[in-house]
C-alpha cells in the first residue's frame, strides 16, 4: 500500500535536509516541500502559532517505520509531526515509479 506521509518543519533548511535524506536512502520516491504554512497548535499548555514548511513524502506503508526513525533522528523538533495517509488510488505508471525508487530490504 502506498502512503503520503506528512511532516512539518520549522524552516526550508531542515525541510531540505530531511527530504534529501529520505530520497537518498531510498525511503521515499519524492518529497514535496510546501513553504508558507501557518500552524496553530497547543504545546505545553499554551496556544502557539508558527510559520512552517510541510513535507509531503511519497512512499509505501512498509517504509513507514524506517521513515519515522530517520525523521526523528534529524528533525529539530522535540515531537515532530509524522502522519501517514493511505493512497487509495493512483496512476499505475506513477505508482510503479514509486516502486522503482524505493529500496526493497
């Protein structure tokens, strides 16, 4: 099963570091970086607002644990957002391309 994994980052630099790491390690076929995201959330009893960058990571369900471990190892946040959403359908050619980019171990 294919997944989109969402992860917010505090800045472009950390977003690029994580994205490049995931792709170079063949954990993700592609990572989109969407800048200019405003997040409003509760943290340690306070309402916070932050400008963030959203990573949209394209991969497979079997890669999730390795992606989560990799993100946690290099992410600057104490508690990074790492949420997976199943891809119910997609272009056969695109899904085959995802397969060709990922390691199989």
